[in-house]
């Protein structure tokens, strides 16, 4: 594998749909989610809707989309600030280790700085060693534990 000469990150564009959908399908497969074109179509519609909270960046090598990042702004009442939450980060298997995910994190950091956000935050699976290596090198791990409450369960 020849190392990439340049990885660029940018806002997603309508013409990225086919490659984004392919990558997002692989992301869902990685996390053992059932294949579901309706979910992929719904998320794409969110990304293209300027009034929806979900936004996206893609990373490119030689004009080929090789990574994606979905993010949204979130209010932080405890500090009276706004942060960016990174929901999904994924890199094509054939370019892993070439700086693709890091370029997407750098673009999120740049956007957060430009917009005076207080933090870029994300979670990752405890057993995803590759993602955790990148995360540990780029950001500070927190001591917070995440919980999911099923709607209507209490």
C-alpha cells in the first residue's frame, strides 16, 4: 500500500452520495447493525437538510471519498456553551493508517475553534482498539460512563 500524499477533509456535497452511502453501509456493518437502506436514506436526507442538526464531513485522497464524519452541535447547560458531538467516524479499510480519520478530527477541531465551541466530544466502543488508539492520541479520555435508557421502560 502506497501512503497517501495528501488527505483533505471538507463538507459533504450532494455528488458524494454514492460513495458516502457505501462507506456508511460499511460503518453500520462494522457495528453489526442490520443492513437498512431506509436508515441510510434517512441519514442522507438529514445531512442535506440545512435545518437538520446532523452535518457531515468527508475525507478525500485524490478526489476519492475515503472517510466520513457525522457531527452535530449540542448545548452544554453546565458551562453555558455549545460543543460539537461526533456521532460517526469511519475510514475505508484500504486507507486506514494514512491519516484519514485524523484529518476529519482536525477539521472538526478547526470548525469548533472557528465557531467558539467549547469541546469536540465523541464516544467509541471499548473494544475498538484502533479507534481508541487514535482517540487517545488526539483527545483526553473522560471519566464519564455512558448509559442508554429505553424509552418507556420506567
